[in-house]
């Protein structure tokens, strides 16, 4: 399973979601889906904008963690 660390990163840096949206030029609904880990996917363009705005690498934002059921996908 892929986990998005956007909420943690913004919290650590005390950045509001609306500030990120304005700086990165992304839609609030897109950012909210990533923030609450409800997104089914993310485009490379959006990922690049977020990484540029936060000065991070994609691997800092997205982490792979084993599924709870032995690493198997349903």
C-alpha cells in the first residue's frame, strides 16, 4: 500500500493546505484527497508541483508500507 505523508509534512512545517495549493498551483480538492489519503492516484504533474513547492523528493511524500494482510493486495 502506498501512503501519502502530505499531512505529516505540512504539520511539521506548519504550512496550511490552502498555502500549499496557492504556492503549488494545484486544486484544493486534489490536495485534500492526498492530505486525507483518499486519492486513488496522482499525476506526475501534480506530484512535481507539490515536491517543488515543498522542496522535497517524491520519496519523501509517498511511502510504500506493507498491507496489513501479509503484503497481499485484494
